């Protein structure tokens, strides 16, 4: 075998080659991980912005296509014209531009412009909502529902899957917003859209679905608290975005007595501490006094500059709506909500929520009938009652 001119296969030669390779490796600069992280962030941010731009353009395109078809159908004023023109358009567009222009999607585009007639609002939403998000929201019949899910999806950046679960579990019907008169609800949603302003009605739910805790048969308050802390991430997801865990069994000392608050959270958008008290049984009027004590103590000792007054949430297995109404808990910053450790059939949940919404609206109407204000802001008897009955 012939050995090349520059090869040296002696032990001394192999040692020199090994030392040369080690020297080459040692000469490589140590990579600055901070630099690498910064560049990765720049790339990821650019990709995200590019995806958002593409998404916004696609949503805007679908809105414009739907709007153009809708104007054509309205102009023709012929029965069944839309049913004929959509398949004909799709037959021409789909082979050229893809399956996104199939007949079903074209009908969705038309419906899209009907339920979201304002293109400026659509464009603002499209920074976070993709076409699949809008496809989930479009079929909802109540305009307040659609606006609620669209704005909350934008604000909390829900995935399509998360949005679908929120709708399936009837999140809108579980918020205080659904129990408000339509005009007040619209005002709150407008403030959310224009100023990202959250209110307790948008934050708190009733009931809370805690089926993920895995609690069966009998359990104690400690079991409930432990299960919540074990599944804290999922519990916060059910509470809603913006909640940050602060403490468990928060000690509150008043005089010579110690009290323990089950859970303490902070809501970033509301800028308020939120005290949560867990109850295994039904809500009792005495629970109000206990929560008021917690809230006043937190207000005095734990509030930071710029924080709002702390809020309280009493989570219980049941409640009397009449008791809650008479105690006027919301004036004390307290909400009472039931929790469900097993997910009920959707129809049963729907029935229960609709009854709760109807009951809440009837209570508001009774208050309006009982007390009214004259133009000068003074209390006067409602015209509903006869003179001398108040």
C-alpha cells in the first residue's frame, strides 16, 4: 500500500493529528445563549406578524366576497336566486382558487356579512380571530352572544378549540352579563371593544364547571381545595384569563382571632384582589358576613397603590336566589356562584341557565317597578302601586 506524501501513520504522527483536531474544537467560540435567544425571538415575532397579516387579509377577503354576493342576491330580488348562484360561483372559483370557495363556505361568507356588518370591527377582531373562529361564532343566534365571544376571544387569545369548548359549556349564559338588560350589556361590550375594559360581570361565572377536579361522591372542603391546587392551571382557565394565584389558606388576624381564607387571587385587568371562599353545602346568609370581614381586611392590609376594592367569590354547592337578592351582595363586592363537579348534559345545563337568566331579569324588573327616580334625582313611588301602599 502506498502512503501519501503528507501522511504520517507513526504513533507520533497520529498524536499530532489528534492534538490538531482538539485545538480546532477548542478554537470554536462559545455561543452566547442570550444572543441566540434574542434572534429566535425576532424570528418568531416576525413569523407571528406575518401569519396575523395573512389571517387578517383572508378574513377581510371572505367578508368582501360575502358582501358582494349578498348585494347581488338582494339586487335580483328573485326567490331561490341565491340557491342557484352560489353553486354556479363555486363551480368556477373552487377549481381556480381552492376548496375555500366551496358552496358551503360561500354561504358562510354571506352569513358572515349579515351578522358582522361593520368591516372595521371585523378587521380589528381579525388580528386575533381566524376564519375558523368566525365560523364558530357566526351560527350563534343572539347578537350579544356573538359580540361577547368575539371580544373575549380577541382579548384572551383563545384557540379555536378553546372557543368551541367555551361555547359548548355556555360561558356567555354563565356570566353576569347575560343577566343584565340588553342595553347595559351592549354598553359593557362596547367598553370592552373600544377600551379593553373588563367588569365583574364579564369576569365572574355561575355556575363554575369543575368536572376536571375528579371529585366523586363525598369529599371535604380540604379535598376540594387540594384538588383545585392540584389542577390550578385548569381551574384558572375556568375562572378566565387575567387571574393570578396569590395564596391558599391566607391567614387573616383580627384582634386575637385568626381566620383563614381558602384561596386568594389577583385579577390583572380589574386590578383587584379576588378572595374565594369554598363551601361544601348551600350558601348561608352568615357566609356574607365572613366574606365581608375578609374583604375589609384585605382592603386595609393588602391593597397596593392603584388597586381597586377587593372582590369576593363564594363558591358553593347550591344557593337560594331569593336570599342572594335580599342580601344585595353585589353592593358589598361579593358574588355567589355554584360549582359543578360533574358536567351535566348540555340540555339540562341550558335549561338551568335560562331559568337563572330569566329569574335575574325578573328581579331587575321588580326593582325598577318598585323604585323610580324623578327628573331631579329624588325617590318617588312607582306608578305600579296605589297611593299610600309604599
